[in-house]
C-alpha cells in the first residue's frame, strides 16, 4: 500500500524503468529538473489498482527552470538528446522559466512552483534524483492521488477560464476508463 510520501519514493526507487528515466534526465545536468505529472501519478494508480503491467504514458514530462535561456529550441535540443539515449520513450521537455508566458501568468520562481500550478492535485507531483536518491515534490500532498480523487489545484480554482480548461482536460483524459477507482470530485 501507499500511505505516505516515503512509500511513493520507495515505489519509484524500486522501479528500474523509472530509475532509468531519472538517470537519463539527470545526465543532462538541467537546473531545477523534475520528471513529473503522469509519470508519478500513473505509477501510483497502477500499483493501487494492482495492475500487472504499466499503463502506457502519452509522454514523459521533464521540466527544468533556467531563466538565463528561455529559447524553446533549447528545450527541443534536450528532448532530442533524451530521444537519442532512449528513442522508445515519448519525451517532452519544457523550461518552466518560459511557461508563465504560455499560461498568461506572472513569471514562475522555480519548477516546484510550476508543478504546484498543474491542473489537478493528483498530477501536481514530480520526482528527481539528488545524490543518487529519489526526491519527491508534492505541492498539494499525496492524499488525493492515493485516494483516487481528481480535483483542481487552488491555482486552477481561481478563475472561470482555468476551470473551463480543467474540466475539458479531465474529460479528455478520461482516467476512469483506465483506473476504475478514480473519482472526479465536484467542486462547489
């Protein structure tokens, strides 16, 4: 079972495929890097649903924070390096120092701030390696993800426009069709 953040760290640490992803990402020496979102959430849900096989991911979200170089082409170069190291992985690399402009927001201060502003609390998760050990960031805790609750982060709850995007995204993702215990919480 998964009861706390240490359990999530253990799950990732014991998964050789995930550790390989983390080592490949770490080899880029990106500032303030994380592998996040579905990479972590799907692992937790797969384990809690007792799946024998990993649910395929549409992408592996790698983020970093480098305000000194916000050129999108740099992200593509990092993505290509990862693709060369492991071409079967659907890599996606984004510098969070430029994503505030894409999201019509004030500049982010770090990758962890950006993760906190992901649409769902259950997806606002990231992992990375520090000194050979897995580190987890969970801006809104892990309670929602381990209880299969889908709800917006406080950031997405702030405006009608963001909530509209949130609802469209959750509908499109249709997570319940994969993980039948998932429950979309209605927000008041």
